[in-house]
C-alpha cells in the first residue's frame, strides 16, 4: 500500500523506455495527445495501435501492471462507446428495437472514440510506469524553464512537487500512528453510522494538520539553515541527459505524425 | 489481567509483494501485576509486539490472550473495544495525539468514547492530571499552548483517565530533560504499584529496565532472544554487549572494576547503593587476598 | 593552547512575538575555535533559540553576535551560514531530498556550486560519515541514525568551520546515537571543526571540553565538565542530572572510600580505585 503510493505505479525494470530522458517522454506524450486526433479511419487507427503496442513492447512492463492502470477507467471507455453507439445517427440502420436504433456510423464512432481513449490511457500510463515521479518533476522543470521569463514560479513548483513526493511516506506513517493512537482511545474509524464516522475523522485530521504544520516549519528552518534562498543562482545536482534514443523516439513520433496526415481521410 | 502471547507472528502488508515479517514465534507471559521491560535494537519488533497487546494488530499466526479475550489469526475477532478499554497504550511522542480545544476535553475524550459519563470522566481528568504532576489550572487551556513536557503529560493523563488495568508504554520519555524523564518514570512506577497494574515498557534505557522491571524480554530481529528477571538478564553482561546492546551503567562499572582489580564480586549488582556497599566492603577487606 | 573566540555573544536578549517572557535574556559568552562545547539545560531553557540566533534564523532584540569575525546581520547572514552548519533534532524534518545524494547536494545547489564539483563533494562527505553505500537510498528506508549521518554529510559538504548539533541524537536509539557521535568526533579531529552540541545526555556532555548550563533563558554557569559536575545537587535542581561516575563516586565516599575529587569517566574512577585503594 505504502510503496504503491510513493512510486505511483513505477515498475523498476531495465528497458529502453525506462532509460529515456523524462523530457523526451513528456514531449512525446504531449505530441501524442495532439496527433491522436488526426486519426479518423481504419488505417490511421491501425498506425496508432501499431505505435502504442510497439512502445509497450519496448518498455517490457508486464501486462498486469497496464491492466491495473486501465481498470479504473474501463467503465468510462465503455460508457463513451455506448453513448456514441446509441446517439450517433448516419449510415445504414443496423439494429432497431423499439426506441433503440443503432446505425453503422454509431458503431464506427463508438469504436473510434473508445479506441482513442484506450490508446491515450495506455501511453500515459506508460509514462508513470517507466518514470519515477521525481524524474517527471525534473523533466517538467526543465521543459518549463522558458516560462520563468513570464514570472511563472517554475523552480518553486518543482521544489514543492519534489518535497511532497519526499514526504508522502512520512505522512502515511504519521497517519497510521495517529489513527492507532485514537483507536486505542476508543475511536471507531471503520464502523458505526456515517455521522459518527465523519466525527471520528476530527481526532485524526487535527493532529495530522498540527504535525504537518510543525514539520513544514522545521523543514523550512532546516532549508534556510542550509542556505536555501529561492531558485536564483542555484545549480542543479540531478542532471538529465538527452541521448540518441531520445532523438530516435521523437523522430519516430514525427514520422507517425506525417503518416497520419498522409493517410487520414 | 493476565496477558499471554503464544507463537505470535506478524507480517506487515501480508499477501503483497512488500510483505515483511516483523515478529515471529513470540511467546511472552505477562501475569497481572508484572512490570515487563521490552528491549532491543531499532527495528527488532518491539512496537509491533506492543500493538498486539490491545488488538491494534491482529497476529497473522498464533494467539494473543488478554484476560478473557482470545485474539487469533484468521478469524473475526469481536469485542476488541473491551480489550482496548482495559489496555491503555502510551505511544512514542503521545503529544501528537492531542486534538481538542481544551486540556479537559482531550483527557475526557478516551473515557467518554468508552461510555463513561461526562461527570465521571471529568472527575477522572482531575485525578489523572494530579497523577502526572500538573495543576488543575491548565484544564481550560488549549493543549497546543503548553510546553512540550506539559503536552506529554496531558497526553498521558488522557490514557490514565481510561482507568486501564494494563499500561503499555512505548518509550514514554524520549526527548524530555533528565528531570522530566525521571519524574514520569517514577509516576508510572507509583501507579503500577498502587493500582496493581500490569505495565509493559519499551525502552532503550537499560537503567530504567534494571530499576523498574520484574521481567525483561530482549527482542532481536523479530524474535525473543532472551527473557528473565533483571538479575538473570544482566548477570551475563558480556552476552548483551556481544548483541550490541548496552548494559546498565552500574553493571558496566562493575565489569570495568572487576577487570581492573582482577576480582569477581559475588554477584551482579543493579543499583549504585548495593554496588558501592559491596565495593566498600571489598576494599575494606583489602583486595590483595 | 591559545583560545581564540570564533563566536561571541554579548548581552543578547530575544523574545518570540506574542510571548511574555524572554526566551533568552542577557546572554554573554564566547565559543573558542576548535573546542567541543556542550550546552545543557532543562526543556524550554532557550537552547534551541540560541542555536537559531547563532545561525541568523532569528535576530536578537538586543545585543550583538559575532561569528568568525563577522557581526551577524541580515547582510552577511548567508556568508555566516556557510561557516556554520546545523543538524536538528528530528531526522525526518530536515531531510529535503528524495534520495540520500540529493539531500547532501541540497546545500551545494543553494551555493551554486558547479555540478562536477558537487558530485565529488557529495561522495566525499558521504564517505566521511560512512554512508557512501546509500547514495541512491530513499529516506524512509533509512534508520534514524543513518538519516542524521546524512544530515551531517549535508553540512560537511559545505566545509563549515562550526557545526551545531541541536539534540541531534535525542530521537535515536543508543546505537544510532553512538554512530552519530563517533562520526562527529572523528570529523572534529580531522577537520579542526568547532562543535557546539546541545544535549540532554550528560554522559555526552561530560566528554566535552566545556559546558554551558542554561536556566530559564539565561546562562547559569559555564566551565569545564569537572567544574560543572561538581555542582552536584544544584544541577538536579536545574532539571538536570549528574553523570554516573560522579554519582557512584559520591556513593563510594559515603561508604567511607576516600576519593580526592570528582571523576567524570568511569575509567578514571576505576583507575583511582585501583591505584590508591587496592594495593597500598
Ligand atoms: N507499518 C509498517 N509497514 C511495514 N513494515 C513495518 C511497519 N512498521 C514496522 N515495520 C517493520 O517491522 C519491523 C519491526 O518494527 P518495529 O517498529 O516493531 O520495531 P521497534 O523495535 O519498535 O523499533 P524502534 O526501536 O525503532 O521503535 C521493522 O523491520 C520495520 O521496518
Ligand atoms: N516558535 C516559537 N514561538 C514562541 N515561543 C517559542 C517558540 N519556540 C520556543 N519558544 C519558547 O521559547 C522558550 C525557549 O525555547 P527553546 O526551544 O529555545 O528551548 P530548549 O532549551 O531548546 O528546550 P528543549 O530542551 O525542549 O528543546 C520556551 O519557553 C518556548 O516555549
Ligand atoms: Mg518502536
Ligand atoms: Mg530545543
């Protein structure tokens, strides 16, 4: 449970995708989200599918982890499919039963849109499955650096993210500890009427809030004592390295984009 | 209330890839009125054992008996509340559990959860506050305005006010100054005697273990390494040292003295008073014999 | 040994906003280069407040502080922080990085040290605290003592001349405590560090070069461990305690064993008993 919270769903195995620079992965994801809308016929969807499965293969992430990511959204996909199925009209009438009419176009649109959803989810899960949260943070920070000119607090955001990541496990331990202390004082968190249960959260939340506040204060003092005074003039220890594979991967996506443009109808 | 653990095993996050055995094959008997000290390195499983004593954790193997209640692995355990009412637990840094607006409300929180009337609970709050050495004038204060040491005492009072038969203490004095440490340990000991409680203390202080406990259990890597009376445990100090554990200062001093003077005293002394008498006698006789 | 003050406090007063009492009142003393100074005192006696003032995390309402020859002001507080590293009590609340190496690098990043040099300094300081094998480890997989050693490495990486330990070992078990103190002792000897150790552990204080006793925001007494621990019962009144060897020495004297002075270590006392009492 705890480990799962910390890493999101990072699967630590050696693969080409794992070794990629988080920047290239982020760029690819952004592009992919855009170009998937180019697909509008069977050939283009086949290309997208081919690309997605190729990437999944490269990542070597076992199927069950992907499934874990899909599970919560599978209903959404199904729902979108049904929505399109029933309400898109056009082409031949395929099925007619009282108020329910299903058209050829409905099936096509339903399939396309849910497939689009499906591929999007697969590719974005691939990011979290192969990249640690801190790498994603680093990648985002570097990519967003130009925004600093617009006074956007890029460094602060990234620091905040990495500190939150650092403190998630600590906070989980703290929660567990306070919960146990209050259970020992007779609080029932898991049973009783709903009103009681909501009331039971107070003895958990207040101490948690107080201790987080204290933690934040101590952390701020410790950071200041170690010379922290904002992003100005700071160097970075964590380093990203853009390699051949990253260029190749971005190139591959560009090729995919061109193919999609050629083959879309 | 008699407590016994027999062959208790506990795995955190059982049946997941992160499963981890924290304690195994732990059997300890704690008859009513025992003062038991649990010692061992960090990570040896002391806190895990403690949490079994009021059913915060249910063993993954084995049985925990608390008075009439039997808590077993793989079964629905009912009436845990009754157990929790009888067993008060003071966690490490208990001041972290304070949350009410006033000290009084915080102290009566536990008792009232267990169905004690407000009037009775308030009476108990006063009583408990006196026991931990605080005055009634702080009843109306916010617990968050108190000093660290006072907060610690208020939190302890909150546990005492539940009138437990068993008191479970997880390093209750960490972070306090020497006087605070001493006062709180003495307070628990007085209470232990006066109310005929069973007390289970987790501590890194061998001095406290030697001074207060009737029984000592040493944990190592999740198992019970050794158990016995303080005299038994500390009579082979070199064994403890080999395990990387401390021995009480008195015992350490006796070891050093025996080595330097190449003598052996008749037994291991656990208090300064006894040891100094023995040494005085020895030196009076002259060591050269 | 010539004593050269590296820090001096002159009539320093400090009051937290909204508090009635002074947390520190009229505090004056010097800290000498290369010494190990222990600061002891009851809970709330103002020890941590003093540490915060020395590091410019708070500024006194009155009085003057000089660190390494520089008066402590808002302008040069950053230069002073480079000279003066701090390790705090709670191992968790000072671990900033997501891994050990990131945490050690944090201070270096703040100073704008080039990356190549950072890598060397991170490895070097982790080696000094014997944590070089944990470079990529995450904090929640480390013990308290290990986290504190990482914190020390983070301070060392900036090569300070003074290190302040504010109850840095009080949340650790005896083994963790010993690990940390041993590391600091070695470092002090090798690097000519000045160590200021705020502690409730009197056995540790007994090993210091000098002790300052705080009471209710004031310096109650300063002196060598011998001087301080001969205060005896007075210390207990101040909420403190006396080291074991002094206690047992007292008991010996009561039992008629003649001892000329206080012994601060057990070794000394044992030796005294051996030389003057066993084979005369
Ligand atoms: N919530 C948890 N999830 C997973 N593992 C845990 C959890 N709590 C403790 N452990 C593990 O169980 C083992 C025993 O831990 P426990 O806290 O009982 O030790 P302890 O003797 O109390 O140590 P300390 O002296 O540091 O308090 C350790 O290896 C620890 O890492
Ligand atoms: N942030 C704060 N705001 C207001 N008052 C404070 C603050 N921090 C400390 N104090 C008060 O200042 C006084 C000195 O506190 P300080 O933390 O310096 O004591 P200490 O000697 O370090 O104690 P301990 O041994 O408990 O760490 C205390 O009375 C305390 O209540
Ligand atoms: Mg524990
Ligand atoms: Mg302090």
